[in-house]
C-alpha cells in the first residue's frame, strides 16, 4: 500500500558523485543490499543523525568520522547493527576498513550506515565479499539502483532530482530516501542521502542541511517512534561551474530553498509509503503563537491513534481532532477561538460544530486519498505543517506479524 | 475483549451514600443511563478533572460547584456534552437545576458528569424526565446498577470495595469506574466515583485523592489520548464510627493507602477493558534518577505503537522496547547500563542481547496474557509503574468503524 503516484523520477547525474551497488546476501538474495557512494576529492559533506539516546553502532562511527572530510559512504540494508554492543562498534569499524582497502583510502573517511533487523550481528564477511563489486560499479548514473539497495519494508524506491540555476550555471541536487515508518526497529529506519555538485563549505552545508531537515524529515511521523539509526547526509562535490555558495548571499538562499524542497519531497515519499498507509494527511497549524507551538499541536494530532483510525475509516470525526489539540499542552488556549477545517470545509467554529457544516461536505473531503487538516488557533501568526498517514489494519498486521 | 477475570465484586454499602439509576433513553433503551449519587449532609467531596484544555461543559460546571459543598452527583452516559459551545454550558446547568428541584436542594450543590458522543446537544428533556425515577431509587445497595449506568464502550462494569479498620471501627471505601480507553471522543471518557463513610475534611480529602489518582489513573494509558471529560470523585460521608481522619496521623496513612489501592484496582480494570486489548502490560521502570524520569520512560514504552503491536503478536521484540527507552528524552542515559526483563527473563544487558537469553524463554513470557516489562536504567533509585494494553486489529476496528 502506498498513497498516490510514486514512480521513480529521472535523476540528473551529479558531477563528482558516483554510486555503486552489489548484493551481499544479508537478507536479500535478489535485490542489491549494499551501496557505496564516492565523493570526489575536496567535496564537503554534512550529516544529521537520530536524537535517540541509543544510537546504533554505525551512527557513532559516522558521527566521529564526519570531521575527517569523508570521501565514501557505505550503506547496507537488512541489518541495522543496533543493540549489538561492543561487537557492533568493531563490526562497523571493520567494514569501513574493508572499504578503505578496496578504494585505497582511509577508513576514517568512510561513513557507515546500516538499516534492517536490530540485535543481530552484522555479517561483516558477507559485506566485505561484496565491496569490490560495488566499487567496480561506481557510476554517476546509479541513483535508481542506489534507491533500491537501501530499501527495507519500503514498497517503492524514493528519489528526487532538481536542477537549479546559480549565476547562469546549473547546479544539480539529488536525493534518495528510505523508511516506511519513523522506526521499524526490526527493519530499522529512515535514511536520506543527497548530493549536489554545488561548491559550498562544510560548515555552511551543515547549517543548510540542519535547517532543511527541520522543515521536512522532522515534520513527518508515521507512528511517533524515532529510530536508533536515522540519518540524513548531504554531499557537495563542488564540480558545478557555478561560483562557490557563501553565507548570507542570494545564491545561498536559492540553494537552501532547493535543498529544503528536495528534503520535503523525500520526506513526503516516506509518509506515502508509511506502513499500511491508505491516506496522506497534511496537518497545517495556523495562527499559533510560535513555530514550536504549531509543531507541537500538529504532531499531537498526527500521533493520535484515534485521529489516525478515524481517517482510515474516512470518518470526519472532528471531536477526536479537537481533543488532540486540547491535550497538546498549549497554555491558555481558548476553545472558542479555534477553527478546524478539512480542506476548505469549516467544521468547528466558536467552540462547537460550525453552523454551516454538513456531514456530507465533511464526508466528501474524508473520502479523498489526500486530506489537508487546517487548525487555526487564533493566537498568533506562526504556521507549520506536519505530514502523517492513517492507522490501518495493515499497520497492525505489518508490525504484529513481522517476525512470524 | 478484556484481559483476565473481570467479575463485579460484592460491594459493601457506604453509610450516608445512596445511588439511584434510571433509563433516560439517551442512547440506551435497555440499560439505565443516568445515575444520581446523594451524599448525606456534611459530607466532604473531592474531585480531580481532565488536564485537556478543552474541557467539556459539565467539567466546567462541576469544577465551579465543587466549592459549594456538593450533595449530589448527576451522571449520564451516551452523550459527553463536549464540543457543544455555549448551549452545552446552559444544558449542563439546566440538568443541575432540574435535579435540585426534584431533591429540593440547591443547583450549585450538584456536580454534573457526562460521557458519550461528542458534539451532539445534550437531551436535557429526556434526562429531566428520568430524574424522578432515579431519585426514587436512591439506595446504599445500588453500586452494581450504578457501575452499569455509566458504561459506554466498556465490556464489563468496574467496581472495587474495601473495608479497612481505623481504631477498631470499620471504614468502607467503594469505587466504580468506566472507560475503555483514555479517550474515545465519540463515546468519551474515563470516569471514577468513589465513596467512603470516613470522616475527613474536604481539603485533606482532596490531597488524598490527588495523590491516589497520580499513582493510579495517571499511570495508565490505552492510546495516549486524554479525554475532554475525565473526572474522578471521592465522597466522604463521615457516617463511620471511626474518629475523624486528620492530617499527618497514622490513620490518614492507612486511609490514604486504601484509597490509592482502590484507585489502582479501578484503573487496572480500565486497562483490562482497553479497546481491543488482548494483553495487560505492567511497565516497571527501576533505577531511574527521579519518579518523573521513570514515568516518562514507562509512558514512552506504553505509547509506542510498535511495542504494542509486538505484544499483540506475542513477539519478544526487545529492539522496539529499547528504541522507545532511547527516545524518551532522558539526558545522558547510557545504553550499557540499561537492563531489560520480561518477567524474570533478562533480555538486554551491556548494550545488547543478554548472553544467557534464549528466544524460547522470551517467547514463553510473551505468550502470557499478563506480562511485566522491567527496565532498569542504572541511574538511581526511583521506581514507577505504568499499565497499558496491546494494540490489536480490534482496536483499529472499534475506532475506525464506530460511526458506521
């Protein structure tokens, strides 16, 4: 199940960034399950990682290696190398060393990422045996294969490709992502890998990524859980002919907006592929005092199992949405000032059902596959959007029966 | 579906407290749906209410009337009188006035409570028409009928009765509760009504209730939602021959412990009757720095849809529990110090699966209907327990199909 059209787009190559995949037989026997991404020398690389206190071993290693001007990413699906203790750390470091040997580079310049089953030892030997093939396949045109190699419970590969113009020169921004939930610890995790040929320093690139992720991946939720392996990387090869992007410049704004747009599309694709999802809900919270307040209200609605099951049933059950707003922990909220819309249908006004609301109008919106819920708090000017999906029988099935 | 034995106990009468029910035909045509509770003059009455910012109309009225030495409670099921705006307030006040007329009392001494569908006008006329019958039935022996009259999606009536001894004199403490989830806004809400014949002042009774609720009703969760109508009341008639219970006395401790025990049993009954529940999970968090931290970790586990679906599937999926602990927002937690047990089976130690753990041992515990999850954080001395149930197909069914 997935909501909407989810075909993989044509990906423009990103000069200086090559990708190679191979089948290591970790869990997959048909599809490739390891991915190597190589950055040309002098690339910048930014990354953000899960806030979960119990990071998986590869997250610890990737965080540490980020300061060593990374040249390679090594990603495997089928095993998260999480909850694996000291052995997991050694295994993550070992795969970095193995790749370094194949590419004749430094292990410290490899960032490792793992996604899949938690608590099983990483099959280091299998990965090592497949590395040479993956490296021999390195090519700028392998974005589709890369997107497939990182899938776990995903039902479709996720990619976005944009070309923007900076001072007359084209700059490409590509991204791929995976994840059918904020977490599926047995098959863990959301991952996002983006690359651009823009020339931009590491510190500025890191700022740019952090802001973009805050507005995109941090605004989606499938089940409210946060993985131990979440990571998002933005590589910049500097191979574009466009001038270097510097802080505070107009060019930076153009670039940052494009990165944010790519992140938003990748994030939306994850929600569309949310486990068991049959509907995509955009929760737009308006007239909040602060952005933080708007996000808090949006996420409280998005996390409510009662709201999510009502959407699964196409039931315009506004009482559940209102109750979620009420328990979001916003101080001094006044019920009479709150308005609630389903798309353009006003359903709540003055503390109760809107006079002009009809069940038919609400039902018509609810029958759609994509629904915008607008909550106007009547307190201020802040607006934020949170994306989520519904809670279906299929969600319970996927997560209850995974290991059987 | 309900977990475990849920038969209604024999309820000792509480001198000075009488209960009367009637059928007002609000939603039920067979079962009684209104309940009047009368307290003898000079009783004390304490109450705590939902923290949801959007309280239902009766909650506003009950809060306001609590200072006027209440003599009567008027409870209806089938309609929550929530999301009903200004009309809802007038309706709640009207029912209080109607009851006051029948009992020849003051409207300000009536506390109203409503539970059921949100957003529909309260059928004031139907309630008024049934009040005389309910009042004519007032009797100390009607606790079973009372427990049935307040049910909505509950599959069984919930009651607890205890008799303690204070200085050689018996003191009865009775309670009834309803609620098949922390919230079902269409059929809203958790309610608890307790009564004792102890003699105790209002302020001390209020303290006693607040502490007991914090340790019981505030430690359970079905779906993480908080209702607009939640309320819990403790009435004390003072008719027992035992001496007045005063602050700081040994008698107070005996009494408060018994009240807490009654609250815990009533709260547990609600979880056992959780929507779609097939398993009861006790999440015990030990070695936390503070109680707040222990509760936070416990609730994060209890709210995780991934943990709940794993339990539904009897899957000892410890990675999901560990990931929930990790995202609970506890600062400086060390994975290597955390231990995880299913009943007495250690499943996680030293940051990974315990050496001596076997899937068979874990599976054996998971196959039980009641499971204790013990998380030892290795940080301090605080211990707290949270009760919850699993997330099943039936939960989705109940909440998706309610209005169809």
